[in-house]
C-alpha cells in the first residue's frame, strides 16, 4: 500500500480512520507464518461524496458456491503468495471490481475477524479491512464471479428503512434472519454481520461519517 495519502482525505473519512485499530495489529492482519486455518479477506471500500458510500457486489450464480448470488463485499481467499490479509483484500478488490486500492485507496484499518456460524458452510476465518477512495472512483463487475457492483450510501444502510428480515431455507427448515435491503437486493449473513460491526465502530468513534440523507438510488 502507498505510504502517503494520494488524495485530499474527506474529513469524515479521516475521522473514521482514527477510530479503527492499527493495521500493524498482528492479530487482525496476520502474516502467513501465523496462519493455521483457511483465511479470506474482504474490503469495505468507502467513497467520498455528498454521502459516504460503500462498495458492494452481487456474486454470480454458481453451482457449489455456498454464497452463490449473495450480496457481498469484494474479497476472497488468501493466496499463498499474499504477505498479509491486507494484501489479499487489495488483490481481490482489483480482480473483482477493477478498483486499484494501491493507486487510489487509503487503508484505514481492520475490523475483528469472524467465521461462519452455520456448519454447512466451509470453515474459514474472514478478515475485513476498511479503505477510503476519492469521490468519482468507479467500479465494475471485473470478474466472472461478480454479476453486479453498486455504491450504497452508508447513512441509508444505517437507517431504519434499510433494516428488515428475510426468510432463508436451510435444508428442510426456513429461518428468519436480520437483513438490510437496498431496493430489491438483500444483504444478510456474514456480510450483514460485518456491516453491523462496522456500524458500531462508526457510532462509537466517528458519528460524523453517518449524517443522515434521503433514501438514495444506488448506482
């Protein structure tokens, strides 16, 4: 990652950067020698603008993929050549969305890792990282694994209007899960849990990043 900020950092993003743990925390960003289980990394890419926006993807439908068709954050499994989980997040974001975080992004810090609670899902530790990018940054579906990308304003994702529940079939049963809705898109499961952790971080350390705005149309 670059050693200096490549753009004038939005004050709201600068405040959020100060609220996050240090990237040097080896527990939150382990080196390969510390890896003792399957690992993956995801990116919370925040774009400056009238509202702070978050980059989301919709995964392509694929047989055998337990997250087939789900709304998600850019990311994927750690490659053996990745020197850190941060590097994994940067690489996967470029591969999936075309956003080059080494050129135009600022790494803010990590969130706590988490793992799937459902035993039907692969055992894996997922490490989220937060980045800032300048206003006007564009993303695209750059991989066959991605059907769609969109920018969703953080104030809207934080609002009561976005909150809801969704019924998910699990084997012979159907369970009700909390979710966020962005038009017809549903964010639930691991991505929902990562976002809730992120929202708590904002509320506790950077409330100015979530000034409310009218419900938007993601683009």
